[in-house]
């Protein structure tokens, strides 16, 4: 029984894009995976993602207390997921990201003090990384509400570690993508290009560090082994800078349509360059397995199948 409890993982936001891939990655590693989050999710679907239980509920103290398990690991995938929406509705983003993180950490403090907590954070805590890739020791300078709230979630992890001994790990994910993601650059690009619309915001020279969702999920699983009261932080990025122009041109080629044009007008909250220093992740034994060009072709093929 003790071993079963130790191998019981709770994933908040398990129905989300990263959450469901994370749940499947945990199940492959032998974890019994339970999920909690917004919305109804048919059992025939959540079971295919490796879950053995799903609770449709807001991630808040009451729902967490009534869940009934004693996990050895909690991965908090619930939270805000859009820079643009965070700028438009900052209060909502605070509730989704900061308040929910506080609820999870306090639940663990009270109900599962031996559990490790993994929090998917974001490269947005850095702001623009400039010419040098961002190492975890780099002072954070977020340029969006989204980045500020992710940093506040990390600070809550530090608080609970210092005062309550809660073991945490934060993974600063860079530009996560993959089939099933129905928002952000690739989704928008495929939609616009397919409609014959070629003009995009920005210069096209904005650089990002692209990480396939399955690679991101593997890193979240691996980071759990390093969770500590002192707080472990690792970048979820490859270290390869790829411009928005390169990504959209690759998507256009995969779709068989004309390439993009760029307006030169940046969007509020979008940094010019976000690229990881990947050395801490490599020390964990993690490296991306999917090349971004292959990943974009895979995404476009999924989109052309009807984004099923």
C-alpha cells in the first residue's frame, strides 16, 4: 500500500494540452495518475491519456481536500496559458495561475507533506533574453502580466519550501507546441495561411526556443526527482534560437501555400528574444527528441487532417 501511495500522482489541469501529455508520460513511468480540472471529460477519452481517475472541478482548497487521495507527486498544470489574455484580463490570470498554485501548495502542506510538487513555469519570467541564452540564475524581468504571475507562482514555491519544507521543482517552459494545440503561433499561422492571409505581426526576426510537448512532458517527469525544499528550477528549452519567420515559412511550405509577410508592428507583452541555456536540463539527462522542423511538419499534417 505504501508503494502504491508513493506512485500515486495528481495532475491539475490534466485535460489541458500540457497536462494530458504529462499524464500519459507519468503513466508510462509506472505512476497511477489522477487528474483534476475544469470541464467534463468523457471517461473513454481521459483513459486514453493514462488517467485512472478524473475529477471535473475548479482547482481550489475544497475540491483538492475532497479528492481523497494521498499523492506522492503533484504536477500543477492548471493555470493561465496566454500572454495576450493575461494583459486583457489580469485578475482572471492571477486566479488561474497564482491563486491556484497557493491552493495546491497549501493542500500538499496539510494533506500530503511528503509529496513532491512540480510547477510548469514559463520562460516569460525572464522577459527578453537578449543575445545570450537565459540561464536559471538570470535575474527575472518579466515583460507581461503572464510572466509576472508565473514568477509569483515560483515565489510561492520558495515560500512553502522555506517555511514548511515543501519540496518543489519549477520548469521554465519555452515555446511548447505540438498536435492538439489550438492557440498560439502555429495554430494562428496555419489558419491564416490556409485562408490566404499572409501578413503577421512583428518583424519575423523575433527568436523563440521551440519545444515539442512530448519533450516538455518528459522534462516535467524528470524534474520531479530533483524537487527539494530549496526549490529546483530548470529551463525547458533546447538552446536553439528559431525566428518566427523561419517557423511560419516552414508551416507555409508544409501546407503548400505562399510564405508570410510581416507588418513590423510588435504585439504588447511579446519579447524580442526568448532562448534557453539548456545545461541544467542536460545535467538531468534530458534532451529534446523532436527537431523543430519535423515538429512543424507533424503539426501541419494534424491541422490538414481537420485538427482532429
